[in-house]
C-alpha cells in the first residue's frame, strides 16, 4: 500500500452531481491523467457532466472518455456512454464506463481503457510519489466556483497498444488532477494549467502552475505556482508574487481535433496558444522561473452550455524547465509535459 493512501482516499473521492437528488444541475467532474513513456505522450480523461439541455430529465449526465496519444502525430478519440454502462458511486474512488475502468486501489491508480473506434488501448498502474494538493471554491468569474486536486508526481508501468504494436511502459513520469464544480462552458473564463516533472526519478522537485482569467486574459481571477520537494508540498507562491508572459504564438501546420465532427464547427489551425509560456514567482527571497516550450497541439472542442458557441481546450505537448532558489536551496528540473490552455 502506498504511503500516500490516506491522503488520496480522503481527497480524491468522487463528489458527483446533486441534481438527481433535487440539487443544483450543471455539475461537471473529471479525472485527468498524463503519462510520458519514451517517445509517447498519453492523456486519459474520464468525465461526468450534467445534461443541461432544455427538457433533459433531472440527473441525466454525459459520461465521456477522452484519449489522446502522441508519437509523431496525435491520435485518439472521444467516446460517450449510456447511463446503464456507468458505475461511478459518489464517495468512491473508481469509475467504470463500459469496459473502461479507472480506480484507486491498493495505493495505486489503475487505468484500463480501450477505444472502440481507434486501435488504442491503455493498461497502466500509476504509483503516487507525493501528497496531493486540494483547492476548494476557486471562482472563475461571478458564477459558481470550481474545485480541484492535483497529484503531480507518479510513475506509470504497464502497456500501450497502438495499432498492431505493444509499447512497454516502465516507471514513466505521470501526473493526475481531479476537477469538479457547478460551472458552464461558455462563461467569461479561461485557464492556463501546467506542471513540471523531472526526467530523472531521483530529482526531488515537482511543480504545478495555474492561472484563471477572463477570456481576453485582461483580468486574472487567480494564479499560483505550487512546488513539491519529494513527497511534500514545499512552497506556494500566489497572486502578485507570480508574473506570466505569453511569448509568440504556436503555429501548427495541423491541429488534431476531437470529437472529429467538431472540426467542422471550429475549422482551421489558428490558435491562441503561445509558443512559450514564462512564469516567474518571487516572494520572501525565493524565486522560481518556469518556461514551457510548446511543440504540438491537440484540441478538444466542447459545445457551450447556454449559447451556440464552443469552448476549446488545447492540450499542448512540449518541454518544461524550472529553475530557481527556494529556502536557500537550488531548484532545477527539465522534462516533458502537456500544458492545457482553455479559451474560445
């Protein structure tokens, strides 16, 4: 059993929507995982989202699996599941959508996902390497808040089936977050979200960065840089201690989009994703500098909840470097990452 078992069990349980019991609708919740095997970036997301369409029965939800895999190019799919295929008890630490399963058991996360329309299957066990961080009631705008948990340091082992090949994964770097709350796609908010994991397992540093803003990036609602040393969170720098600079724009010759049909709604390759994101955090004599260099982008296109527009979540593969000095100790790391940029 993992030494982090209790910390994870006490925080990463499913909240679930209260709408089926007469509570507020519009609830969204997802478990999100990223894994970096040699030459392969993997993203797996399982989500439960209230159906807010006019006339939808109380408690009706969309259950989705999103898988993105990048070798030389992106592949993947979004799959939707009927209510009778879903097992995700509130308070529990497991979700099953059809034959796909993600669970925290025996001190480890287990991911078993096989796409129905693409030749991709993920079978991994993720071993936590740090205590998670929990943030509640973070407001995106004047509407209801969002909540999240981040667990930035894990190692993953198992197999990936990509077409007719089996890729063995041995202690690859991995990341997890869990988000939930009552909020609507299409409101005036955006986010930049990323993390840093070192290439070397013996390097003790891990980092998470988040900035929530309006869609024009003119007003920041919240921003912070979280730093772990080994198993424990070591330093948090927030608000005015953090400055963010978006450098240039990523110009991709092709943007892979999911669901594929939504590429007709949001065509083209122009994005507002920066070519690089530079974050500097300073406070009480400490300084940490983070730079994310974007390489390739995939887009998940989501219909807005209350208007005919769309919200686009850009999943951006690249390299992150972190350096600085905290509490008299040098901080330095470099590794692959998938940063997330949400906006119009």
